[in-house]
C-alpha cells in the first residue's frame, strides 16, 4: 500500500527512521562538555578560595590584592571570583571576610562580640573618652594641629593622649601648617582604618557634632 506524500505516518524507509537519532547524538557531547567545563571551573575556584583562606589564617597582618595574586599566581578577575566564593562559604559560619585599608583578613562576625566580651573581658581595650574624642577630631577634620583639636574640643589635649595615639600607630605627623611656629599636621593612618574595620575614610559614619565636645580629659 502506498503512503500519501503529505502523511506523517510511520515509514518503512530505514534512512528516515535513523535521521533523528543522528541529530540528537551530535548535541549530547557538546552539552556534556559544557556541563563538565562548568563543574571543573567551580571546583577550581572552590580550591582557590580555600588557598586564600589558608593564607589569611596564617598571616599575622592583612593581605592585599597584590600579595594574594602574587602568592597564588592569579589574575585580578580570578582573585575576585575566589574571594566571592570564599565570602559565600563563610556566610554560613562564624567568620567573615573583612576588607580594610591594608588588605583582607578573617574575623569573627559581630553577632558573637557579646559572647567574646563576656568570656574574655581581659581582651577588651578600654579607650578613654578623651582619647576617642581626640581621635575623632583628627579623623573627621584632618589634617589638624594640636591647637585645632584644642579649639574644637574646648580643652587642652594632654601629651599622654597624643602619645597613646602615636604608639598605636593610629595618627602620624605629616607636613606643617604655614602659621606662627609651623605646628605639625596630624593625619590618621591605614592602621587606624584597620583597627576600626574601615577600607577608607569614606566609610566613617556621619560626622558627629564635634563642636559640642567639651568634656575634660581624665
């Protein structure tokens, strides 16, 4: 019996019955290769993220982009991806990836700060109100002189306060004010940003009312 030319019924022609499988067979290897490539890429960046984590754990100081790229022989996009993978993995744990002025470091998330303060109160550093006020003036109004700080706070700045800030590495003298006596100009440092978890001065909270600060130093 003959089959109409426009019929979609089954055919006895072997060449037609094998046509579809040929097309499918050529597509499967490509799809499989793509999936394998994605899996390999994911595994690679997962491994790189763990290498970054190891270095940050082992380092006593923050590591910046250049250092991490040099140690691991990575391009900038590769490092960015590895850091993103690390950040995502840490999001379910107790550590977080912090980027400060001098580089990256791992630290305990803020949600556990209360527990740490309760169990290890000796680790808390008691900074006097006078020191914090002096540091605030330098941070928000830099560059400033000692006289500028005293004018803003309305009280004399003790040498002990400034010495503590210098010893911590949070402020530094850089340049001189072209006025009588050419007093030194004070600036904050990258160490100050690190201590407060800031990547730059742009991340400082809104400017407080420094003009209202007038409490005497302890």
